[in-house]
C-alpha cells in the first residue's frame, strides 16, 4: 500500500477529498495520503449534474465559488486532463415581484465582491435564452461565467495534479478503524496495514457518518434522493449557434441546462414529497454501495416537470432518455461542515456537501491553507462543523434536511427563520413560559425571544425585505429599556469555567486584553497569529484563578475548540468546563434596573458599591446568582448567571418586584437596536477572521504594551506600523420603508467602495443607522456616501460615534456636572 507514516490522511476519494489532496501537495506538503474504499468519484460525485455558479446568497461562500471556477478554467492546461467545462452563464428567473426584490437584495450583496452579477430585463433574458415562455418572466439575475463541468473528468484532473505534486492516492483501501493516540496523532487501520498520521480529514461523503462513528462522533448528515432528467435531441436546441445558459426557475424549483443537443433538468421537490434514505442513518450505508443509483420516481417530481414544460415549451415534445436518481448528502442547514472538530484533536472534516462540485475547488484550497497556516484564510463561520452539538439528533437532522431540500429555491428573506425540527432539546428554562408571548428565533439549537406580542399587534413570523410586523413592537421594547426597565433571556450564551494553576497564564496568552482582577470583568478578544479577530468574549475572574468566559451562542464550540487547542499546545495546567447547557442567564436593564433588583437582595447594589464591570456572587430572592454589571444595551444593567432550573423562579421574582416600575420583556431585535446606537461592535459582523481589531475600532481592548506575548501581538504591531487601509465607520442613512442590516454595498462617486456590517433603525434618531468598512481616505466624520438597499442608493453620512452615550459615560459626565443625565445626548 505504500507509506506507513503520513502527515495527513484524507478519507474519501470524491471531488472534495481529491481537491484537498491536490491543494495540500501543490502547496508543498509532503506525505499526503488519500484512501478511497472503492474507486475515485464513487458515491455522489460521479452522478452529479456538475453545475458551477458564481452565485451564492451568503457572503463568504461567494469566495469559494469564485475560486473553484477560476481553478477549473486552468486545470486542463495544468494537468493535461480534459475537464468538460462549459461556461454559457446562468440566469435565475424572477416571476413574482417578491423575487425581483430578492434579486435587488442580492445585487447589493454582490456589489462589493469581484464576481460579475447583473439584474437583467425580460428582453435580455429572452435574447440569452430564446426558448423561454416569456409570459412569466419579470427579471433575471445573470452570472456570466457560470455553467457546468463533468464531475468525473474534474476529479480525475485533480487526481492527476495531486499525484504530480507527490500525493499518494490509494484505492481500493477501506478504513476499518481509527485510534487517537495520546500525542495527538492517529492510527488509521486498513486491511493492508496501519498508517500513522499527524491528522486525518474525513471527506467520505455519505459514508462520513460511518467514519465519524469510529471515533464516537455523530455527524448530523443524511442522504437525500435527488433526481435529474435528460432528454433526447430537441431540434430547436440543436439549431442554436451557442450553448444555452443554465436556467434556475425559482418558482418552479428546478435547474435546467443544455446537455449535448437536448436538455437536462433537476427539480427540488417539496419537503412532503422529497425522499430521504433514512435506513442508511440507522443501519449505515450498504457495504457494496459505490456507483449505484436509486430507482427513479417520475411521479414524485411530476409537478416540476410540468412547470419546466410551461417555462420551456420545447420540452413538451421531447423524449426523456434517462432519469438519474442518486444519493447526495445533506446537513440540517444544507451547508457543508468544514474544518477541525471540537472535542477530538487533529480530526478535520469536509462533509455534508449538497453542492460538492462547485464547492470542491474552493474548499480544497481553504482547508489546505488552514491546515498549513494554523488559521482559516478568511471567515467561513457558517461552515464551522462546531455549529452543531449534542442537541443535533437524528430526528432533527431528518426534519431539517427535508425542509432544506424542499426550501432549496424559496425566497431568502432577511432575518429568515425556518421552523422544522424545533424546538430542539436545548431550550432555556423560560421557554415554556414565554413561547406563546413572543416571536422566537433559533440560535445554535436554542429558542430565544426576538420580540414580544401585545394586544393589537400583528403576531407571528411575517418576513419581508421592508419594515414588517415587528418594527413598531421593537420600538416599544426599545423605549421600555431606555425609560423604565426590561428583562431579556440570554441563556443561549456560550459559558465556560476555566480554573487551575496556569489559568491566568493561559488567558494572558490567549487574549489581547489584560486579565481582569478578582471580582472584575472585561471584554477580551482572541486573535489569530495573523492578527485577525477570532473571537470576542467577556472574561470575569470570580475567585483567584477561577474564571468565567462568556461568548455568543453561535460561537460556543468554535471558541472552546480554539481555547482547548491552545491548552494542549502549551501544556497548560487548567480545567475547562462547558457550562452552557446547565446555566441560565437573565439580563435586566434600564434606569430602574437597580431599584428593582435591590428589592430582592441585601447586597448593596449602589454605584459606589457595585461598579460597572464588576462581578460578584449574591442571592436574589434566595436564589444563588453570579451577577455581572454589564449590559449589551449600554444602559444600567446586570447579567444574572444562575442554574437553569432556577430560571422560572428568578424571572417571576424579578417581574413581581418590578411591577411598580412598569417592568416588561424585551427581545434580541431591540437589543440589536440599542447596541448599535451605543456604537457597540458585534462579533461576526463588525469583526471576524477577515478583520483586525484596529480597523474595527477595538484599540481600547487591545493592550499591545502588556508583557505577555499574546497570540497575534507581533502581527498587530506590524499592522499598526504599516497603517490601516480601511476603517469601520458609523453611518446615518436617509431611507424610507427599508433599513440596512449588513453586507450591503457602500457607494461613493459612482463606485462601490465598501460594505455595511450591520444596521438597524435608530428609534432615538428616527432614522437608519449602520456600521460600514470604507477606505481610510473616506472615513472622516461628515463624509457623504450612499448605501444601496433594494436597488436604490440612499444618502448616508459618517457621524461621530456613539449616537447615544452609554449609561456609565452619562453618569461620569453627570458627576463632572457637564450633563443632566439625558439618555440621548
């Protein structure tokens, strides 16, 4: 079989695994071994329809798509292997006014990316695709350079390249077992012998679950049946001089492309009709399965076949010569899982690809860079395998995969919620109490109130590209917190306890801020070696050497993995405990917060005794809490950490105590508006693995002069020396019935010069507010810019931040006598 030692063993020879072998070896990594149990492309690759598109509704994945296409264009020349790459472009069809809005929404997201994308008229659509029934076409979203590639030839070309650069591709070699060793290396068992590896990468497609089970992982993956239909020659297609662009008829929910002189089309049927291969989840994939297909079932997709005939009338006369029904793997949210896994050392995955062909090139490069450089080349948090956890059961995975497949072509609204598989077993202590009173949002398995209902409100989930039913209620909750006192369920926060002899040393090395003293809290950032912001946490030293770390719900295992890896690398003597599920959190904020909480405790909560950013243990209504005087609202407030089983009693006691003060609930939408007005940054928006803390305006939290050589310190010094190229700025916008939410194009003098990172309506200024990255020369206060929302450019002005001072700042100024303590100065 070859080597018994390898740097990296890749398990699975589909297009993704082979692409990773190609990229690692091309980058100069020696000892890359790929093991495939039957033959390359077996599984989902060989029967794929091979679509390639620059388009992706998300932001980060556009980079993956773009890299793949650029790579595939050059592959034949580099490897001498033909890849059958056709690039006739593609058009997404809008046949409803809402779809046209969606296209406009997508255009402002594409504007600050290099990819070409155009909103085109029905006339232009017809010119590019003359065989369409134009009665239904209102607009098209056109990506030149899109098309399709032959998946088998693509994989073989990548394999030829991988071998050329020194990778070993071994097949048929089945992995029979995996053993992790105490030094972090792996033993990979095969019938031909044992291989020792520094790391293993699971790229096993729909066998990925079986590989995961060998090491006690339950990967949330499920095979779905996907069918596409190929026709015989159609005279009208044969007569065309140029190849037709790929069409995606979104209302009909299918894709359609030219295949020789006929057409090929593949539908995504509804969640009621689509078919899962559940038996493979419970019993594993049948041993001999490799290049087999499922029985086709045209009845299941008949309504889509009819929709296609309606849209492309020449299909009515065409003969179907082939129906391909094969397995593709789905994760619950349709996005793959890519990267290292929390809880096991040196185990990486690239699994769950519903669109493996377009992702293969870019993901091979992305993972290769991450493996070789120790940090991701750019932010791709939505593919983090650690976004799932113990709460991701098989039932949840199946319900979600059905929904994701059926929703393949639904309208992608801002603040989208999907309801299948909810609630999971991961609910806060208050869920049953609050579920009928509010609109809940899904955060990493948790249900968290977005906004609360009052009599007369239009309740429920009513998504829109414009202001919708939550707009007024959120203003009411905003006012509640600014003028009285509000309570919010913050239980989804990720919460870790860190203690032990080396805890201070560890945190000093991990974080760019100083380590807080006992009884104090601060906001700290973990940076990557290149000086990017990997995470933002609040750090409290509760007892000497014992810390509580708190992060956002979506970053829980993402951050924990980074911390655990550092502990192993540096051999720190610490214990880390993930308290996320056991601990509830209530936020209480607003001018009367102290007055209300003081009724429940004998501890002195006065400003002199319990200062901003202090933490202490106390009893409220005889319930033990760890109270931190901090609030993301920027108002007077506390976060109260407690045992989850005490949540209901604590909540009821606070609500009871606050009757006279007019206490009420508020949700995360109001919280977002409050934090934006205070100029507070959010991880994942204003900062992430694409941004350094200096351009994000986080200088206050970065202590370059502290003695510890924290991760990223040297890189940051260089960044500071060279000077910044761009800066985060704070904008007000003059809009009408639409608000920014992040990732929109920022214009100046007819050119796109930057992008927003988050936004909301400001209920105090009564206009829209946004953060945006712009070039340093356009970052001065007073600078006029434009922000594109739904196809229209709205005037924007850079203002001094914050719009509303925080409560601690107002109090400080009041003590100096400069201010009367007005909230909106």
